[in-house]
């Protein structure tokens, strides 16, 4: 039995759902409202002490971390494969997915919180907001989220987030010169991993950003969205009010973001 503890708009949860959909696996979902702090409740902390999503439970065995979950699903359910048979393309795939956990995810979180999600959290009474911050187990993440929510684009993390995203978009454009997919000729976990992050740029209305690097990223994104698993994992779970807020706040911020990219 496969169970997934997830959230509709979480980029990491989208990755895990994408892998499940490509494998055509049946799973039982437990949706967590992250703004309400469901991930901080004692029952969830028992299986994920870091209070993050997603978490996969397979026949009672807990598998945390979205990149690990995707690798696990491909190992446990090898058909259809989501890794190339070529050692070189497997290495390229892992170099891409390694980036997610070494900066890309934090950059996305910083940009999303500073521009959009802070407006949801700032609706909480001050004491509830402080209680939410205090319940974040990791002190480094706690300080980062607190600053992003309270300061928005003035957060010290926002500029770094934009810079890391800028490098990502540049690297995506270069990689796609060698084939239709990030690791080469074959769709892989690398494409699954990065799909939610380019989707987030799209939701923010930042298409001009990657269009400035030519058409390769746009064509890759079109190929991703044409896959039935994309619709099952991402489109099906889109939260209309959150998507609308992403678009609204992204459009408001774009002139400043564009100036930062040009600097």
C-alpha cells in the first residue's frame, strides 16, 4: 500500500505525484494544509520530524524527501523506467536532481514566500503567526521563513533566490541544446524534478524570463504539460485562489524582478 502525505501546491509534492502518475501507481493521499500548520501536528511529526511535505509510506515504511521518494519509486517499481540505461545520462540526471536539494528548492521557497505566501500568513493574528514560526523545527528554516514572511522583497533571501533562479534558467536553456529532455534523449526524474519549478515561474507570470533565453525551455515545458502524468500530478491539484494570488503578486513584482535580472 502506498500512502502520500502531500499538499496541493507544494512543488516537492508535485514532484512525488508526478513520479507516481508516470508509474501509474495507485496511492492513498493525506492532504495537509500547510498554511494551517497541519505539518506541525504531533501525528505528522512522528513520521516527518522536519515538518515538511511530502512523505511517502510504503507498506508501513516511511520514505521522506521528494528527491529520495522519486528515486525510491523508480527502484521499487521499475516499469516504466524513469532513468536512462546509459551511465552518462544517469549521471546527468543525478547532477540535475542534486541541484534541487542544494539551492534550487530554497530559492523557489524564498521567491514564493517573499512575493506571495507572506500575504496569506500575514492575515493571521500576530500571536498565531509567531506560534507558527516557533513550531518550525529547523532553526535555520524558521529564521528564513520568518524573515521572508515579515519583510517580503526586502528580505535578505529574496535577492539570492532570484539570482539562483536566474542561473537555473540559464543552465536549463544550455542543457536542452543537447536533447529534448534534461538528461538527454530520454524523459527522466530530472524532468519530473524541475517541472514544478518552471511551473511556478509560469504561475507568477514570469514567462518573459525564460523566453529571453530562446525557445528551448518553452518547448520543453510544452512537452512536459502534454504528458498525461503532468495533468494528473499538477494540473488536477491546482488551487485556484492560490494560482490567482501567484499571478496577481507576480505581475506586481515583475518590474522590480526584471530590473534585478538585468543588473
